[in-house]
C-alpha cells in the first residue's frame, strides 16, 4: 500500500474542529464533577487550634479557569512523529529537530531530497511556498484550506473553513549525512456560522504539526522507492557483459563489476550451470572447475527447472579473473591451459551474458 495515502490529505489530519469529528475526541459521561462545589471552610470554635490545611487535597473551581473541562476535554491519543522513511529516526538526545533523516543513497544529495519532498507534498495539495530562505534553511508555505460543505448538488453551502500556514526549518549536520526537520504552524484561521478565530488549541496545534511532518516523511519514503525502482531499471538495462580482450590480449568476457565482487558471485553461477569447483586461488583470482554438460529433460521444462546449456565439452576449466581498467575480464582456459577461442565465447554469449550479469 502506498504510505502516502495515510497522510497525504490534511483533511484527515486537522479537521478537529468539525462537528463530525468533534464527537470522536470528546469524553463521554455525565461530567458531574463540573458542578461539584467546594466544601465550606471548616469553622473552628474560638480557643481551639485549626487543623493543618493541605492545598494538595483542595478541589479547584473548574468553571473559573480556561482549561478544558467536561465535553471540552480532548481524549484522543497524543500525536506522534512516525519515522516511516528509510533512515528516518527520532533522536531523544537531540531535540534540535522533531525528526532526523540519515543518508541512505550516496548518489543523491540528502538535503535536496528533503526539500523536494516538502515541495512535492505542497504541490500535491495545490499549495506553494510563500517564502524561501535557502541560506538559512527556512521555507514557509502558503495557505492550506479545508472546507466542510452540506446540502445537495445544486444547493451546497460551506459550513466551516479551516486554514493553516507552516514554516519548515532544516537542521544540517556538518558531515552532511543527517538532516533534521522542524515544522511550525505560523498562521491559523477557523470560520463557521458562529464566527472566526485565529486561536487554536495547543494540543490540536501539535497534532497538525506532527501530521505535516509525517506527510513530508511519507513523501520522502515515496521518493526513495521511486529512486530504487529507477536504479533497478537502469541496472537491468545496463550492458554489464561484453566481448573483449584481457590485459594480455586474450579473448575474454569484460564484466562491469569490481574483481572482488565478481569473485564472490561466481560460486552461485557454477552451482547453477553444472560446474563443480575443484580448486581455487583467491590471491590469483582463479577457479578450477569440472564441467558436466547435462541436457534438460522434458520434465525440467514442464516444471520450469530447465537451465540454458553452455556449449563446452565435459572436462576441467580455469576461470581466471583479471582487472581491466575499472572492469574485470574473465578468461576461460581448458585443461591444457588453452584459452577458449573468441568464436566459442561468441557462441555462448547469449547464455553467459545474462548469467554473468547477476541481475
């Protein structure tokens, strides 16, 4: 499932003041405590010492303060920042950012990826930046708007409108491999038939800010997965194996892998294509193998177990790896140490090219 679905609409994040959602966050009950009156002060007869009084046990007058009581108490679970993207984390020891993103792709600039995630999320909500200060790593958004309508198709009316503006601040580590993100609600407006207000409950403000961080993180995760797909397609389309010559001008397969990496891949190739390793020398980068040519049976083709046949005679072979520039050449020799000819390499290229690409 696309994680963006969870967070990509501020409608699901912030319509806390709507009548339909209001009931979900309200405590339920008779709220008798709201009407409880504090007992009268204990009257002590003259000549007696009054008992010690502890304010710890006094009942406050809940009606005279501005704190939420009764149905106004928000009973929803606290808002949380969710590290959804690869390399994202919450650092309890470094509160300079609400969420941290660590570099997961050395080929792409992390700061640029985070800025693009913010920009693309805003674009998905038809919102633009109202100001950009790249030097100080601060960006501000234009207004997000959500309207709640009622009525029929031709007689709709807007019951309420809720709007937000955000500030996005980045915290960069000197090494450039970690970026922190802070989101701050800088403007708010709520309008209904009862009037308008720019005040927002602090708990609700925190929920909206956390929701925006999660939306940006989800967008960043979406970018990571797109990048991974593009990289896989690029590798799949890359010509990894070509025909050429080794440094000694011998016919060889030229393979676009570092020599140590290709060395570690070859045992899997041998096992799949009926080669048995009889000797090896890691310092000189050669495998000595015994090849047994086995034709696929009808049952192999039916069950999908058939493996393409390599056109080599049964016997011993040397697979010798050599560094050729930034690539690796593979020279194949028979039991008499004769190099397999260019014509034979060409004949087997259709089978060995995908096999030695290790896609």
